[in-house]
């Protein structure tokens, strides 16, 4: 703890009100999700509430299977970027177990390899790999 703040708040300089990061890519932060999984995000703004606790506005990238529209919301102005990673990633484990992920999935770690659509589909069809429960690939 430094200056009455815990380490995460101490690592980021003081801001009297919401501080927006503009003109460049927002700085990276680690984000602990419900269930304890840790991922990276981007810090866009922060503010202190009346009790002195910090509130952060961050973005994290998630596979489409984890994000669902809310009835009545207008999504027509949401930027749609189709560029980026395409294909499949094969995550292998001891004893021959494997999991197929979409190329942009945040879950895989450890021993990874690229797989073609045909390879990924064949491995799943033959029971030699299973699709990721998070990104739910459909090669």
C-alpha cells in the first residue's frame, strides 16, 4: 500500500476526475474476471467514487460466444472490424488430449499449433480433439 492506496491504484498516477486516454492506444492492464481467470485489457478511464475507491473503464476482447445483445439496444453504430486472426489453434495436452480454438480465442496457453480448417474439423470429428467451450469453433 502506498499513499493509502493498494498496489493497483498506486501504479497508476492520481486523477481528480475521470481521466481519458486519447490520441494513442490505451495502456494495458490485467483484469481478473469472475471465476478467477486473468486476462489483459486496455484502461480507458478511471475515477474515484465518494468512498475513495477507484472505478476503472476498461475493454477486454472476448469471443462472440460470450457476448450477447440486449433487447432494445441499438447496435447499428458499433464498428465492425472483420480483419484479424483467422483460422484455428490446436492446444495439446499430455496423453494426446487436444482442444481446438478459434485463432482469436483468449483461452489457449501452453503448447499451441496452427491447424487448417480441414485438420481442425477432422480432429473433432474423429474424437481426437474437442472444441473450446469458450469460443465454440465450428471448422
